[in-house]
């Protein structure tokens, strides 16, 4: 009888959570944030749907607060990007027989930004370091960085996750090893007396890895229950079904391709993030590129009009150029000179002179200079750069 009541209680929890989600989605009702018991019940429901162990505790709640309260606008962007990348992740996770929930790792790793770069130099959706790219045959050179290729990096991540599972047979330990390294996890297991359980070895792991699994569980929750926190997904320009895949037979710039099919260079760059110089090099065989699906037939009809380019076109901006730049004021520090100021903002000395109507290169401490610098991108919320800090606050 007791077992029957427990099962009935779990069924009731699951039914309540699923009903709440359905009504919220259908009626667009903004719910109050879930209380701790409701969050625990929701995570229990998610746990029953996956071989990846999902538990609820204070540390998990701390990361839930980060995503749903402190950075809710950022989460809204991530949910929008998921429409573009999750179908791809799901396809490859299925191909390699991996749990679908591992797609949320990419949220923790890169916030679903294919060009994201951590302070340690890891890049892409799955945050591969340069040396790791060689292990998985990801090309990194002056023109191409396949760590930023959504397809190839996802395939590499799945192969690595499968390899890690062969080593640990526990998905939480797999993710800990993905973040901190196999040797780090093995050392923690040994120091914990040989137990193969993340929560048992957690205190023997680096701060960042200690927080990785709680953050992953928090993302699982946040991506499924965001509607209870007044978070409205920010729709992206494209979803996965809007993409078209074509082959390019000669090296061309994004600018020439843009002119051919009438798609902005910025859009082509976003759809093909592996090309770092807005130039698509074709060396031995045709390369596959991504364009909007509704432009595929136009490309196929007119691709013979493309002209071979051996190098990216160089556009020298006129002195004093201010286009697509933001204006700031720089206060000259003692001992500072023109070249140092110009190098700090990646501009030319002549630009600084032009912007400030200066005919000489003499500067005085305290002098204010007008500077037009490249617009700063939105900060990417990367696990490698913040998880350890949150973890230290919760210990």
C-alpha cells in the first residue's frame, strides 16, 4: 500500500507539472516563479525521462536563480537560438546513441553562440581548445576554424562524449570529465576512496567542475520551465528549417556571394561562423556552405557567375572613419603617447588626430581624446568564465 501511494504521488506530481506547462503555453499566462518544492518536483519529473541523473539541491537552485532571475534576458536569447541548433544536436546525439538531454551542455558551454571564446581560448558551441581540435581533426588555420562549425563541432563533441562514457559509465562523471579532463576526474575518484559518484567526489574537483553539473541541471530546468519566470524567447532570424546547404566550387569572399544572392554579408557570416575572415577558401574540393533555403535555387542558377578570389579583399578605410563605431572619451594617462593610445583601441594614429583636429602628436596627461572604436559585442555567458565564481558563493 505504501509503495502504491508513493507511485500515485509521483504520478500526481508529474501530471500537475505537465498540466501547468500546457496551460501556460496555450493561454500565454505568466505564472509566478515556482517555489522550491515545485522546482524539486519539476526536476524529479525531468529526471524520470533521462538516464542522466538530475537532482535538486541548494547548489542547483543557485544556478537556476542565475539563469531565470539574474540573467533572464540572456536566457530569452538562448531559448531563441535553440530553434536553430537543438534540431542539429538532437540528430547527432541520436546518431551516436547518446541521451538527448546532453544538448543542454552547449547552453552551459557557449550559450549557443558558435563564435563564443572563453578566457582560456576555447571556442565554438562546444568550447574546444586548440589542441583538442587536432584530436578530432577540426581544421584551424588563418581562414577557417572548424571549432565554430556547428555540424563538425557537434559531431566531434558527440564522439568525445561517447568515448568518455566508455571510460566512466556515468553521465555526470562524463560531463565533469568533459569540463575538467579525464585525469582530474580520475584523481578525484581516487581521493574519494574509489566511489564513482559526482556528488561524492565533488569536493575533490576544481571549483569550475564542481559547479558544472549543478549548472547543467539548472539549464535543464530553465529551458523547460522558463515560462514561469516571465521570460519570453527572443525569436532569431532563422531556425533550422530555414537553412539551405549548397556546394561552392571556387574561393570567394562573403561580399561577392552576398551580391550574387542578395543576402547581407552579416547574415552569411552568421550562418557560416567557421570562416573567420569573411572569405571562403576552396582548396582541393568543393566546400559546403549554408545560405537561406529560399535562396538555394537562385544560387544554383547563377553560381557560374562567381569569380575566383585568391585572397580576402582588403578594404582600407579612409582616415577618420567612424562608420559602425561607437564614440568614447579617452583620458590621457601620464607617460602615454599616440601609438599607445592607437594600439589600445585598434585604430591608427592618423584617425585619432583626425577625430580630435590635432596637427601635432604632442599629448598631455589629463587631456581628453575622442575615440571611435569598434562596437563592443554582447557579453557571452560562458561556463568556463563564471561557473567557478557561483560555486564558491554557494559553498
